[in-house]
C-alpha cells in the first residue's frame, strides 16, 4: 500500500504540490464536494490546497478529496454598482433637477444621498478610477484612451499592479459581470487579435456585454459579448441598446441565481445614457414635449430652488453667474427656441429612459429576495454634463467633436428625427451649463465642480439605517473600491498573480452610514484634479482651481498658455461657498501659495507629470497600433467588424484602393470595402453592376463617383485613386474612379474629414454591417455577389503638419457654417 503521505512527498519533490498558506476558514466537511473556504485575500489567486485524501492502488481502498469552493466572508453583500454618463449635478430629480429619476430616488430613499462626490471630469479616466480605487493618472488614464501618450500617467494601460475590483472580488468567490460602456481598453487593442488582458474578461469580469469605446449608436451598437461582436438588433424593429443592456443583466442575474443562488454577485451596470448620441425611444421623448419651452435660464433657476428645498445644497449657496459667451434665452429667435427646446426634450427623455431601465435591474434584485443584503451604489454621471455639442447643438455629434457647427436652420430639417436612427444628436452648451447647476463649467473642466460634482446615492438596507439621509463629506470615485472591500470584509490584495500591487489610494465611505455620522469630518482630506492642464487641489475644506484658458466647446482651437506658468489660479473656501462662486485668492495669497505647492506634491505622487494642455495634438499623436508603419493593406473574401484602429487610415493623405473582382454571368453587386456608415465614412461598391465610390463627410455632405456601365462577366480591376491637397487636416482633393485602367468618373472635393471618420462603426470587406454610407444606394448587408479576389489599399504619407493643425481645422469649421 502506498500512503497518501508518501504520494504527497513525491508530488512535493516534483514541484507539483503548493501549500494553502493563505487559507483562512474551511466550512463543512473537509474534502467533501460541499466544503467552502474563505481566504485572507492578501495574495490572489489562492494557491491550491494539497490533496487531503488517501490514494491506494484501487479506488475502493482510497479516499477522495475535493478542494473547497472559495467563498466571500459570511454575510458579504451582493454589489450593484451603477453609473450613468455625461450627467452633471443638476440633471436628476433626486438632486433637484427637472427630469424625474425614480430609480435613483429609490436608492436615495432607502439609503443616503452624497452631495460632495466627485469624478475626474472625463469618461474613461473616471471609469479607471472607479474600478481600481486609484487616481486616474496612477492607472494610466490621465486622458481618454483615444488621446493616450507614452507616459505612465497617460498611456491608457491599467497595468497588472493595479488589479480591478472585478479581479479582487472574483478571486474571493464573487460572480462578476460588466454591462454597458467599457472605454478602459487602449483604443489600439480593440482588435479581435487581442491581447485581451485589458478587456473586461481580462480584468476580472467573468461576463461582459457592452461596447468598448466612448460612445455607440443605441439603435445599431458596436456591441460585444465577452470578446465576440454581436448583432442583437437584427430582426428586432424598435431595438434600443439601453433596454437590451437591462434585459441582458436581468437574464444574467436569473441564470446565475438558478445555478448558484448563494453565490454573491458583483454587477457593474454602466449604460451609454446620457452620452451623445442622445437616442432614447420615441415614447420617452414624447413625455417631455414642451417641458423646456421656458429655456435654460428659467430651468436653471428652477433647479436651484429645488436643490435648496431638497437640502442637497446648503441654504447659503450662491448660484454662479451665467457666462457672458452663452446667450440668454430671451435673446433667441423663435426658430432657435424651438430647436433648442427639442434638443433638451430628447436629452431629458434619454435621462429618464436610462433611469427606468436601471430601475428594472434593481427590481430584479428585489424580486429575487436579495435587496436587503445588496449594496447599491448609483452614480449619476461619470463627469459633468457634456459641452461637446457646440453652442448650437448638432444632429451629428461626430461633426461637433471636430469643430464643425451645423446652423439652426439646417438642424430644423431634422427636428422630427432628432434622437432617431437618422441622427446622432447632442445639445447646446447652454443646456449643459444649466444642467450643472449650481456650479460653473461642464465636462472636461477638472478645475471646477461643473465638471466633477456628481449626484450619488448608496443603499444597503441590512447596514445603512439612516434611510433618506444626506451626507456632505468630500469624496471621490477612488473611494468606491475601498468602500466595497470594507463592506465585503475582503482586504486589498498585496499581490495578484504574483505581482505586487500598488496601494489602493481611496478611502472607505462606510463611516458615513450611521445616523450619528451625518456631521462626521470627511475621511478624505486631500484630492487633486487635472484634465487637459486644467487643475485643482482640495484640502481641508479649501479648493484652489485654475481658470480654464478656453471653454471645452472650442475643442482646442484657441491658443493655449504655457501649461506650467501660464494659468491663473482661483481660491475658494467651501465651508461657506459650496458652489465655487466667491474667489478669495486675492485676499489669501499665502493660502493660495500653499495650495499650489500641495498640488505639485500630489501630482508628483500620482503620475500627473508631465502636464500637457494639448488636445488636437494628442488626438493625432502616434501610438501603438496594428497599422503603425504600414502603407499597404490587402484583403480577400469577406472580412467584417475590423475596428478603425486596425484598418487603413485614409485621413489627410493620398491613397489608392484597388479591387480585383470576378463578375459571374448575370452580373453582380455589393460592397467591396467600407469604413463607417450613416454618420461618416466611405464605400467602394457595385450597384446593379456599376462601380461607385461614395465619401460621406460626417453626414453633412456626400460625394459620389459612379461609372455609367455595369461590369461585364469576367475579371476586372476597380480602382479609386485620391490625391490629397495637404498639408493639414480636412483638406480636399481629386478623386478618380477607374475600371480596367479606364477612367469612368472624376471629381474634386473641397474638403474631407479632418481627424475622426468614425467612432463606433467598423471596416468591412465584401459586406457592410451596422449602417450604410448611403441608404439611398443600397440596403444592408449588401454582400458582394461576385468573387472578390483581393482588395488592396496603398497609402501615401500623412500630411498632418503640427504647425497648421489648428488653422486647417478652423478653416474646415468655417466652410460648414
């Protein structure tokens, strides 16, 4: 007989046995299939326990052993972490806004409202801070991933030394999932060729259903299930992603509850609402008809009064002044009032619709009988309300992001379609400013609370007893992870997968949960803020803030000052100035000097240097890419779903597209190659056998080259050659369409897309997915019915000269006005 001890020694000498040194508690009969184990969590994943049974020569005289299942500490709650997008402090009815948010109300009434909770002022930096418990520069997200640069604070890489809350909870026995917006994977890693360690499934989230970028069309989203692109809207008229996300989350909760009802869940629910494009379903838009006819100034006054009535701002709060460079409502024409009111109706419908779908997820938790022991954290907005729609608003947000304004007269043509699948709209900056009441500024501005103050509510009926209470302690996104860890009884790990961890930089908010803690001093005494060079430092009730040198709606067009010494600083005593209304810098020069020095200390600590206030330059700066250094791309057959970051880049350069095709008897038609869709892009295709190249300039203008004759059966070469009139972005050029070396169409275009052809559409060969570049020419999927032997892209050198970027961009904007 061979003893288990002898076999264990053999395994140990072979290096196959690892001790369970960090085992904490085993419950149940050791070795039985029902035994469970909690671990101390400092080193994860937990090493496997040695075999604890007996192995003899036959099974009859041996004793089996099952490793215990890892579970969280007894009584650990479920976690439902919710965050919406681009919504400032004055948006939700819960915090005084005019838009009803009953789901957020429900959480607030069952728990607590927090009136001094903060974001980073921008989407993916906030999200990185939220899921890691560390400042956004500490985890590489000083800016959005699309503007990443090769510095530790700005490379958009959440390294393995910064394990997410998903990874921590998964390794401690939670089922973990993520639904909705991602925007924390480097944009140059969206390709299905991977790597996937920076995708949700590589960061501890066992199930992901959502979109990877900063925004997506809600009617035909660029959607992934784990790492596979999916198309759930096909065959479903009226489909909208917001409802789909809730449906999918509810189904996930039901499926996992049926399989393992006692295993706690961590569900991260982050829908696209209310980031542009504003696309709620029609019935939600209809609910707000006429609601905003009184205008943004009257609405701002109403929100301010509501906030005082609800006690979510102190009674002595001042309403910050209306900015001089935004018009007052009474100065507008009738057409302007009509169009601007419509913009707000659609935005409000999107807010309310998103909150409704969130409410369905919360209701599912209650229906499963788990609400009492579920910690729900509902954050309204990952930054202040967005000013990226320009001062006029826009039917096409991709144009606005590139500084192209659409006059109100042109916008009115889309009045009835505003929010439908025919538009990708955003609203006027004036609405954004008003929705950030009572504060100054908007999204992107990290120096002022209009960019960083978020309404947040937290409920856990089993622990938080002061239902309906209000808390005014100063806190930040990085404080959510330590709050979750304290609630679950799980420590922050020292090492994950053998890699030493950067310390969690947030502090737990659980000390605010008791009734007696209403007036407790804030556990967070210091917090820095920085975005695009705008910066602030909070310390013990004071905040020093730089004055933004340009408003974010100019998108980098203005001349920026020296990023170190060119900024003016303001100083506020928040104890008696909740809204940053009264600048006391001139009266307190020594205090301001101390605060500025403290910012430098904190910035050095958290990877904020080097400071950089460039916007355009970072957007077009070189970064790792599957296409870097390549000027020739060849494809054959059908290839669909390639992200823009892995596709040929035709912007600001000359290029040639050559397709080798074989036409069968009876003719052929279909897409040869396309990038983008309804709101910007291009396509080379055959319509009834006739060759066409179509260039869609951000849905504002379409340029079409077409041959008069259908291609005869047999082999042909179809070529589109474009000569770019650079240098600089957005210039025009000459396009020539050829068939078998014979010119069939020539056209000069005055301008082209400057920087961004698409955000969420893909590059497709042999087929077209999501939306077409011209709906009047063909219907999806428009698969090519001939044989595509090959299609080749040859690119000339880029003509984006750094010195003339802003000038060229300004010229393009003016041509569109």
